[in-house]
């Protein structure tokens, strides 16, 4: 078998097509992009946007989106953590990696992955129905501390449930949790007036907010967001800092060879910041906030610390 | 050809057998669900009791329609053996090889004459499946041959 | 209602490229629908990113076409092989396959085509003219109402077993039990998982269906006498085109069933989450009430009701998305993505800001349902005769291959195949022991919704069970459930009393 000449040919071709920028012998074949959720969600959707743009940055090789749902994303995450660290298996990395590693008996943790790039940050929001009786954040806080407020969450021990638990603990609030399975059902209950408020991501809330069917009480971020400039941050109203959000990024299994890691990071950076990709993401309602592997690692560590602090709350709540 | 029948039981007693399975299952559920916290255990506990009730009901009023005659148990067992082998092939070698074995195995087990004709049909069919799933629908299947479709 | 925009969109939808892409979508939907294990969700997930590059007047006809026809496509294998291609044709298989065995496959396929087209068209019209009203009605369904609706839906299985009520109750209980596997909705506590994280989210539905209906048929073929294995099913009557065109008398006979099923499909199908299966089962239950024992033995209404209901659900499941911006199921979530990527925002503003494309989309539902008629009849002409020409042994092999592939593709893992194999054996035993499969499926799908809605209601009411009765809508539905459950008993007593003096 004449493997070596073939490799040289591929490298030559690669060099020709991308202006001799990339020297390592990667990539040589299609790359599996594992989405640990069923088709139809935000992670799957953004994954397919990335796959659409991938051949340009990866010398004509495709990203093949593989949906591996199950176990609250455990199945797909386990698959990637055990896959060979050759750069041909990537994971659509979300904060659920941290949640799962801390709350379920799984065989991986944050160190089982090499974070490569972050492409989307989605701050949390507290929302209520447009015609709801809670006028603003102060009214919400008063109602929750004097009496109790019913809260729609997208599910038990999801990131948004944890957010609500943390807020309740910090401010001494009483919430009655109504657990759903998706943001869509949360919106349904909010608009129908069945619950008083909900915790969700800005990206999931922005459509109905623009339609005027729900209102944002507070944005759980450091500064106001240009998607919803009228929405005040939690800190503006109360003076206390309270930030929480979800993120979407890309990771490979741990133990990636250094040259492959450098190559992958560079190409992913090129892909995720390309004007075409940014434009498409914008059209679909997702802002691209690119950060490289190191910055992504930092964010992951920070989130893990935050989770560790809140974990006891989750256990006493259930 | 000699045929082995799966149980010579009458339908009456088949239903009673089912009712015993039901009772055992209900008891098992009750035993396991007892250890669960209240909110998680409530519905399984109810189901366990209802299953027990259902088992008793079925024992008292068995039907007459259950039918285990004309079941060739050899065919079933061989089928299972092929399926398990194919499952292993699916995970280790890839979908294309596994599906080929599955097609040939199933056809031979149900009495199709083995030969070149069957091999050709199986090859054609497997390639068609790969083309529909990998090529047309973009659902990638693993395997050395199927890899060509998703590229 | 902006009639000029509606007319303009109509003219646009009927121009060359939109129409061609719509027809392509309908054809593709029929194919994926008829393959067990492939469905509209997975097809749309693949198609949506491809449509980025397409202009919106080509992209949406394609997507709508696939969505509309996939659940009709499921009826073909359901009628011909008793293997529902999609979950929505589970009940079609009961009477449909009975008709096939009586040599009336052509008529069954004809009824399925007529029913799907009629109900689909009707509900497309409802979508065009009444979407905002239906959306407001859907919003009134809170946790208590969902709970009551699902209990009402579950009560339809009471009389579903052929003869033995104990066995339908058993099937129902087993379905509920299988649904218990995985994390509990209230606390996330893992149940019956024995620490295996493959089971944390419960068993995946599609492989279960593939096993119960598809592989069980393969097991049946493998365990049957070998002598007839090389037969080409020559005893089956070939399907002629004339069989499929229903005479006017049949259309008149089925019309009440269609209207009933469409009404149910439109009202119940609007509700995100559990709507589809509940609507289908309720429609079938109405037929069963009317015809009693004849149901399940090849009754034309038994095919018409589920097929009409499932196609009317398709268009009405778009109501929450288009009027409120809430995707009701995973398929409309993909539509949401497709809309956004084209610079459109679903919700009340869709019809005022971009009326041209908004009306084009709803009109596509209408045209896709109409296009299903000739394409469906064409397929109904080809497929049965194709199946007839294949030796039974090869048919078994082909079904096994499709089942394995479909079970694998749903999660890209052999776990799906294992689930399908396990339920293949269970399905085989169910068939042999005459335990009906349909209560099992309904219970399996509804159990998580019931449990979640119950705990949601408890959380809202502070733990008071009276909450279900104090909400008028849920109280009414629970009352209906009670009547449904008591009715067969009451009828029995009345019959006994009449017999005594006679």
C-alpha cells in the first residue's frame, strides 16, 4: 500500500487550496461532529450551520453531524470522550458536560475533553407574560419573598432550574417550580398565564419578546444586550451581581496531539469568524461570540466552580 | 421435516401463564419502587398494584384466542442467533457488512435457496439502503463501503 | 385576513419552481414516511440547512411537502405489511391490514388516500382562516388540562382489545411501565435504570415501534412453516387502479367519519406535546363506539378515521408556531429554524410584516395535501404489486434490513438495534397471545405527559388534588372520561335487564 505518497499528495493539495497556510497533515478525511441531542434543538441547528460552512475551512472535507441523543446528553458526550483523539471526532460542547459530570455517575469529566472554540454565549433571562401582574423585577422579587412565585423551567436540574435555585438561595425567595421539557412548553405556559414567570435563555425568549407576548424582567448578564436593549440587567435594578448563562462550543477528546490541536483551533477560528457564518448565525438569531480554546477552558472552569457551589441546593431540592 | 411446537398448552393456559408473568412483574415493580423517593415512586407503586390486579383478573377470566401452535421454535432460535451476530458486526465492522449478512441469513432461514442469485440480490439491496440513507437522506451509516455515500 | 395577499401568494405557489419543489417534497415525504425508522423530523433536520442556499419560495414548498406527506406515507406499509411506517399510522395497521388479508388492499389504500387528502385539505383551510383563534384556544391548556386530556385519551383504549378487556388493560399498564424507565420528571430520580445511563432518558420510541411492529413480523415469518417461503404471495389479489377509486356511495358513507376525525385532529392536534396520538386514538374510538365488534376486522371507517385524524394534525400542529412563535413539536422546531434563517420571524407579526411568504407557506399546506392525492394513488398502484412480486423470504430479509438500519440511524448507535430486538420478541409474543399493541403505544407516549402534568399541577396548586376539578376545562374532560369508562358497563347492565324479561 502506498500510503505515504498519497499523504504527500493530500498535503500538497491542501497546501495549494488554502494558500500553504496549514502545514500539518490534518485534515485528511471527513470529521464527525457529534451532537448529543435529537435533531431540532439549538445545538443541532447551530451544528448544522457549522457543517454547512466547514468544507471551506477544512480543505473540502465535510463535518458529518451525528445526532446521539439520550441520557441527558450523556450518550454523545461519553462517545466523544472515548473516541480516538485524532481530531476526527468533535463534540458540540454545552454546559451539560459540567452538569452531567457532577450529578450523574458518568465516566468522564471536564478533563476528558480538549476545548477548541466557543462560538455562542446566551445569557439567562427572567421573563413573564406581557399582561402578567408582575410589573418589573422589583415586583417579582417582592412577590417571591413575601409569598411565592410559580416558575416555569425547561426541566429538573437543567441549567435554568439551577439558576432559579441559586437566585432563591441568594435572595431568600420562594419559587414553586413547574418543570417542562422544552423552552417551547415554557413559553406556552407563560403566554397562557398558567405560571407567573420563567427562567430561560435570551435566544429562546427574544422572538416572543419582540412580538410583545412576553416581557424580560431581568437580564442575568454583566451588561445590557443589543438584542433586547430595553431589558435591564439584574445588577442595575438590585445592585447585587447575579450572572448566569449557557454557551455553545466545540471540543475534541483529551490527549489531542499538539500540532493537530493548533491546526484545528486555527481552522475552527477561521470558520467561526468568517463573515458568511456570522451572517447566517445572525439571521437565525444567534450572535457569534468567538473565543479560542484557552478562553473557552477558562469559561468552563468558571462555570464548573459556580455549579459546585450550587450543587448542594439541587440535592436538597429534590 | 420434523416440526417442534412451542408449548402444547391450550390458549386457556397460555393466558394463565401470562397472568403469572403479570403477577411476578407487578411484585417486582413494587419491590423496586419501594426504595424510591415519594414523588418518583408514586406512579410506579400504583402501576405495580394495578399489574397485580390485572394478573389476578386474567387468571380468573382467561381468553380463548392465544395461539402458540405452528411456531417453529428452531426458526426463532436461529433467527435470534443471526440477529445477535449482526448486532456484533454492526458495532465492529460496519453497517454494510452487517446488513449483507442479515439479508442473506434471513432469506436462507426463511427457505430461500442459497446461491449466487441471493448474494447478488443482497448486494444490490444493501447498496440501495446505503444510497437512500447516506446519499439521499444524509443519515450517515458506518462502514467501509457506506463511507463512499456520505462523502 | 388579507385576501389580496392570499391571492397573490396563491398565484406564486402555483408557478413553476415552487410547485416543482413542492411535488419533490411530497414525493420525498411519501418515501421516508413509508420506511419504518425514517420520519419527517430526521429528514427535515437534514433538509433545513440545505435550504439556506435556496430562495424562500422554493425552500418552504419543499419542507412543507415533506412534512405533509410523511405521515400519509406511513399508511402504506401499515396497510400492506402491518408495519406502521410512522407512529401516526399505528391504528391504520389494524383495520388496514385486515382489509389486505381479505384481498381488499386496493380499497384500503384508496380509503387512506381519500381520507388523508380530505382531512389534510380541510385542516389546511382551517390553518389559513382560523389559526389565530385556534392558537388562543390552545393557550388555555395548562397543566391541569393536559392531565385531563391525556387521561381522556387513555380511556379510549378500554375497549380496544379484541374481546378481552383484561388484555387491553394489561397492554396499557405495560406501556405505562416501560415509560417509567428513566429519570422521573419531577425530581430527575432515575427509575428502573440499574445505573445504566443509556436508560436515563427512557427507551427511545422509534426503535420500540420498529421492534413491536417490524421485527415482530420478521420473527413471525422466520417461525412459520418453510413450505410457503418461496411463494410469491400469488394468492393475494393484484391491486387494480379501479379498486382505489372509491365509489360515491363509499365517499358518502365515510364523510361523517372524516368530519369527526378532522374536527378532533384540528382541536386536539393544536396542543403541543401530546396532541397527535390522542387525536388519532379518539377518532378511532368514535368509530369503535359506532361499529362495535366489526371494528378491527377490516372496517373501512377503521382506516378512514386514523388517516383523516393524523393528516389534519399535521397542519394544525403548525398553528402555535405560525401564530404564537411556539414550536409545538420537534418538526415545527425545525421549521422555526428554517423561517429564521430566511429572515422571517414566526409569530403574530409574520402575517403582517411578510404576508407574501407567510401566505405562501400556509397555501403550500393546502396544495401539498391536494398533490398527495394523485401521487398517493400512483404509489398505491406500484408498491403493492412490487411487494407481491417479491418472494416472502426476500421480503422478510428486506424488512429486517430496514428495521436494523432505521433503529441504528435514530441515535447512531447499536443501542437502538438492541431495543428494537427486545421489543421485536415482545411484539411477537403480544401477537401470539392476542394482547393488543395499540393501548401499549398510547400509554407509552402519554405516561410522561400525564406524570409531568400531574406534578406541575401539584406545584401550582400547592398540593391540592381538587385543582383538577376546579378548572372548568379539565373538569369537563375528566367527567367525559368517567362517562366513557362507565358507559360499556352500563350498556352491559341494560342488556342483561332486557334479556331477563325476554
